[in-house]
C-alpha cells in the first residue's frame, strides 16, 4: 500500500509544477502583449514624425483629417472581429494599420508642439501607463465592476468634447476635459491589463493565443495613445500661456 503522505506530496508537486507552468506561460503571454504594444507606439511615432517633416504630406493629412478620423473609428469598431476571428495576417494588418492611422492623425499636433513638450508627454504617459498597468496585473482586487463605469465615462467624455468643440469653445472646460480623459484612461489601463491577464488560457492553441495577444496590445495601445495625446495637449496649453 502506498504511503498516504507520499501520495499527498506527489499531488502537491504536480499542482506546484502545473502552477509554475501557467505562471511562465502567463508571463510570456503578457510580454508578447507589451512588446506588440510598444512596437505599435514606435510605428505611430515614426509615421507621425515622417508626416510632420513633410509640408506636403502634412497638408494632405490635414485636409483629409475627418476621413482619417472616420476610418479610425471604423477600424476601432471592427477590430475585435478582425483580430479575434480572422486570419493571423488580417489581425496584423488591422493592428498595424490602426497604429499608422493614429500616427497620421497626430502628425499635425506633433508638428506644432514644442519638442520638449512631446518628450515630456511621452515620459509622463509612459510613467502613468507603467504604474497603472503594473497595478492591474498585480492587484487581487476584481476590477471588472469598473467596466460599466468606464464605458459610461468614455461616452460622457465624447459628448463633452463635441459640445465644447462646436458650442462652448471654452479653454477652461477644454482643460478640465483633458484632465478627465487622462484620469479615466489611466484607470482604464489598469482595468484592461487585468482583463487581458484573466483572458489567458494555457490550453489555447497558438493561433488563439496569438490573436488574444494582438487584441490585448490593441486595447492597451489605444489607452496609451489617448493618454499621450491629452497629456501633450495639457502641456501645450500651459506652454502657450
């Protein structure tokens, strides 16, 4: 007859080995997400600076800004389906096209901003993102209940932006909205990071895991770029005073 203590220790070792395998897989999965997101930020930066350095390209982008904006919204709406249910190539084309579109749209903003402000905005955004993403990854608190609040807050911010853009045209309200956007999307970064972490499944096929990683990078990238834009906008507003 086997020793009961031996069987208990054997089961414990199996559980610990399985847990270690999951932890290693999760770390590799999250590293893939962050690497893709960082590369997308780099692609956006290259596209933005390339366009900003060419008056002809900058003028063309400015004239087509509403078309590009609508294309960006459409891609953001279709991205979950394209990334999660289509081919690997379709997922990558969607992801990198989205990053390039953002670079085109922020190029005019980069062109008129002080280089020091751009550098400061990137540093501040990176610090905020790193801190909130780390919190989302490590916290034991369930952040899922924040989802509904963040969705409603995002809708409210869009409405406020449109009202101020077309009706109020208030500098003070613009500054308030900008701070609110940074705050909401900072919280969203923590929420999204935990959701991406929870979506990891060690039993996923390599194709499914790859699609999940691209989509995770896609949503984190969106929050990063949004925070960057509004941090830069805040710095530019204070610089112009």
